[in-house]
């Protein structure tokens, strides 16, 4: 359907090639952008708007984006949009999860994906934003370290260090969760 | 280490992988994607039109010409929108979580029945009968009246025609772990058998990308490089964003 819509622009001033590239770019990155925003803590009810904002920023500036770095631009924009949205939501994020001893969760429990996502969200919320950015880009979105260094705009060594610290923190939180169970997960948190 | 193995690829513990897999399986709503696509298109066209107009015309005519170009872009976009609107698949009011759908009523689960997961955008209204979205398999029909209390739902028989084999992410990971171990141990045939079994058990599995990657590795290690190359092409087509694409491309190259 989008294909048809993009095909309709042949009579417009934009070159057909440009429109086709935009179409391909949109198709290949939208899901990843949306997922990244989610992984970075944008509330569910604002995810679609935030994703839209990312693409509109690109649409307004695509003439200025260096050819070949479109994805990096989009994902870098998504990072900034996520930070702005998170700052605006004033969500209270505790420094430490107040774990209450509870029955140890089984693997079966975690196969319930919604619950697993809630737990993941809660754990990611405990990561420092700079560690979280790199961790989510690497572990969830599959970017390479050089790509991440470009997106986050830090030296490669810094990105690698952030990933290492993010993984240590993530593993520690998961271990803690495995031992004590989660805090009462609020159904409306996500 | 600059390129550590990813947690989801076997570096992490089982729980870590389960959690990350759940995050990776999250998907946006089709309708929101479509809407954003239209806006993206219109604004992109508007920007380009404006640039053309500014470049071609003098300052006096600029505003009017820009307005004309923008009107043309918006008008054409709107016409396109109307033209395709009839073919837009209806956004499912509720989507049956494909993983939850595969989990039969296991007593240890918090939600013993397949859950109805609201799409990310506000859903218009709950429904009593939820049919699988078109992209899901038609063989699963779930009756999940949301108005019934949890205790009643737990007591009610699950009206689910699920495939015979129990399906869950844990089982998927387990199967893939065995295949991965076989590849690592140099037993490519066994790995392929395991992956065939995985394909039969999880035709819509969450970790199919990982399964295909393992299959390609197993084929290469079994000397079936031509088949591996074909599958690697298919992998790139199916998962253009995957971080594995380049590595697989190098893997299937002729030595």
C-alpha cells in the first residue's frame, strides 16, 4: 500500500529515485526506530508520536543529510527525541528497584512475553541513560560498535566501555530479579 | 573487547536472553506506521518542492510558487491516500500475541490463556471474539471475552486450537541452543536436523532469524556452500537490518 503511495509521486517535482530511496529507508528503519524508542523508555502511549517526530525531522532535513549516513541520522535523532520525551514525562524512576523477596520466577513465567517486556522495561529503567543508549542499540537493535559510536557521537572506546558497564549492570539487575523477583509490576507502567 | 558476542546470541544467561528476545519481538501498529509513512512522504515532497521553487524562481514569485508546489504535493498525496485507503488492512482492534498464542494453558503461567494484547495506539473498543490478524495463522481462533473476570477466565476451558507441540520462547531457545551446540561441536548434520525440527515446531517462531543464521553456518560447515549462499541471500532479504548480514555474506564466500 505504501508502495503504491510512493509510486504516485512520479509527476511531482521530487526525483523518482529520491522518492524510492525515501520509501526504502522508511520501510527498512521504521520498526527499528519504534523499537529503539521503546527500549529507551518512551511511554507506550507516546511511541507512535515519537517515531513520527523522528521521521518528520528527517523529512525536513533530508537534503542536508550526508549520503550513506541516513540510518545513523535517523537513529541519532531517535536518541535525542527519546531523551526529550523522557524528560517531559517526569516519570519517577527509582535509583534502585525496591525488590521484595518473592517466589522465584520460573522460565515459564517469563515466557509470558508481556510480562517479560515489563520486566525488561523495568530493568532498562535502572540503567544510566548513556549506558542504556549503547546497550539497547547493541543488544536489541544489532548495531555494530563503530555504528553506535557514530550514532551516539562518542569515541569507539567510550562506546565499548559503556556497553561493558551496561552489560554488567544489566546482568546484575537480572540476577537480582532472578533471586528476589520483581517489584510489583504496574500494569499501566507500559 | 570492541565486538563482544551479543547476549541474545548465546552470551547471556537464559533469563537475559528471554528478556531481550521479548524486547526484540515488540512491533509497532500497522496503522501508525502507515500514517507516519504518509506524513513522511508529504513533508519530504514538500521540502523538495520548496527547494526546487526557491532555486528556479525569483523572490517575488517565490511564496506563491512554493504554495503551489506544496498544494500539488499535498493534493497528490491526499489522492494517493484515498486511492489506497480502500486496501488498508484494518488495524486489528486487538492482536493476539503470537507467542502467547502458542503457549497452551500451562498451570505455572500467570496468564494461562492466550492474552489479548492491546496495540500500542489507543484501541477503539474491546471485542468479545478476537480473530487472528491476517498475517497470523488462520488456524488459531481465540475466544477471549475481556469482560470476564480473571478467575472466571482461568476456570473456563481454553478455546484454542494450538499446534500439538508446546511452543514458547523457552522451548525455542532450547532448540536453538542444541543446534548451536551441534554446530559448535562440528556436527553439522545434527545441527541441521535440529533446525528442521525447530522449523516444524515454530513455523512463526520469534527466533527465526537466529535459526536461519545457524542453518547457514551449519550448511557451510557441512560443505553445502551453494545452498548456504542462497539462504544467505534470503536472509538479507528477510532481515535487511540484521547485524548478521555482512558476516554471513563473508561466511558463504567462495574460499
